[in-house]
C-alpha cells in the first residue's frame, strides 16, 4: 500500500453559513483501497459542523456533528458510512454548520491508500457447510489464513447461501478475501461460476439446449465460468459431457495431481495451440479433513492490479494466473514476465524461486517444449528468445517422482500471448 495525499483544503466558516450544505469536491483515481477524511482546526465549543461523504454515485454516509474524521475501505468503515468499492470519479466531503456563533477556520485533509499490484494466493475450489463440506465459513477462512491464502472462492454445490453469509462480512473474513461463487453441479459435469452472488435462480438443466441457454445467460450476467475436473470419472456426473463451446476457464488441477489432470492439461494445451484463449485454473476441492486433499493445494496465483473482487475478476479475465502444487514451494520471481501480459516481444524473462536440484523447467512455445533446463540451484533467471512470430509462451516446473517413475508438475503458468491475452467477451 502507498499512502497518497489527495487534498488539503482550508475553509472559512462564517455565522451566515448556518444551514448551508457545502461540498468539498475531490477526484479519486482508480486503484484506491481506502480513504480517510479528517477535519483539523479549532471548532469553537459552541459550534457544530456536520460532516458527510458522497462518492460519484451516492452519499456514502453522514455523521452529523459527532465525528471529525472518516475512514472508508473495501472491508471496513467508520460507523455511519458504507464500506465497499471506492469508485473512481468525483467525490465530495459534505460540510454543514449546524450551530455557529463566530467565524472559524477548518482544514479538510483527505488521504488514500493506493493498491500496489501483487500476486494473491488463492484456492478457487472449496466446499463448506453450505453444501457437503465439514467446515463453516469462519473455520474455513481461519484455516485459509493459517495456510497463508489471501483468497477463497466459495464454490458450494448448487447453492448461494454461502455468498449471502459472506456478503454480511463485505466478502472479507479473517483477512481472507471471499469470491462469491457456486459449483454448478449437473449430471453431465461440474462448473465453477465465479463473481456473482446469485448467478442463476435455477441451476437445473435437462438437455444440451437448456444447458447452452443457461450458460449464455450466466455469462451475460457477468459471471466467469470454469469447467471443473473435466476428465474425472471415478463418480457419476463428474466428467464434462456438455459442450466445450463458450467455455472460458478450465480447472486442469483439482486437488492432488492425477492422470485425469494430465488429460485436462493436454486438452488445454491443444486448445491454446489452436488459438483458443482458455485460462487454466486450479483448486483443492477440499470438503474437510483428508489424507489426500489439502486446502491451498494447488494454489492459484492471481496477479491483481486493483483491490478487492474487481482485481480478482480482472486477473482471471486477463489470464494473469499460474498454479503451484504448494503455497510455499516453487513460485515465480519478481522479474518474471507475468502471464496474461500484453504487447510483449519475443524475449521473455523466466524467473523462478524455491527450486531444488534435479527439478526440470520447461519453456513451452506454441504447444511445443522449446527449451528445458535441469535445475542445479534454488533460483533460475533467464531471458528466453523465441521465434519472432510466436503465439504464446509459458513455463512449467516438474519434479521427478522415483516411486512412480514419473515427472509431476510443481508449477504451471498460463500463456503470455504475443498479441495480447485474456478472455474475449461477446
Ligand atoms: Zn465437482
Ligand atoms: Zn467441488
């Protein structure tokens, strides 16, 4: 966070201003996650100056003469004011003398915290007591916080009551951001629907036509749809048997890596090679204590340039996303070219940390392994030059598993597209 002074304004208040509502306007640029307003000055004891605040769309609160400062953020606010998104545009501090016997001077000081772009560590697939999970949202967020996660997507099956509960907390609990979601669970596959509290009033679909209509309706409302565990067939209805058309996101990594994950990874790579900008996601699909499934494994990393849920949705849409097996294992370093970046040339920076000797780094260009490095240190920073007409480039890190004689992934990035990435919305 970076503290920024937005306005300092000196005002003279006179007895003839009694009852007048004065606006002290200020411009709020995009990207602020909190705002504070302070009245500084010696207001005479027998005078009262009422205070309020308006954003570009509405009055955000009014504290009358009872306060001389206001704090507002995405998640908290001074009583009498509404927390939530801080829209860019013309704001105004509202001042009105309620009692005044003689003139006085007051300084209005407005400051804000500008969001610094960074990676959010998320689990985009979890279940709670709102469907077939064991933990309530308080327990789930406590566990997420101790695991080091910044964000959970509330993907309970075919219900939205988890989103209603989370909305009461401003989608923020135990320092964990909560993305409203639902796992649309049908007999022909499951899909996570992200970003809306109530994406569909009725989730039931009977045939391909109904499915297609519902999918379009949900997307038109602004939700992001990701098909889940598309190749799992160990239980009825898990495998994706609906059309892949209109799909924007695919969960290639669901809990522990297995052969169905590899099939999903290959299908995704095939789509990318054909120029389909499909964003790969991961999620633990945790339902409770388990020997196999762990909250935050895999971790989905989202590069956010805006605060709150807007930033999360923007990162998802851009494909500024990569996946790791562990929250504290192999990660991208600060210099790495961010997946989803636009207007890149044919030299990209691969920067990795947390590596171990014997691991393998693959640089994939247009569906083919372009370069492979056998790791001998804990970090790797290289510039890779690919053919000038490349379409996309991405990175994977593998470890060799001796027991099963197989290379298993530790990190998978989404592509850096030469001509820009991201979902193309209709
Ligand atoms: Zn599922
Ligand atoms: Zn699930």
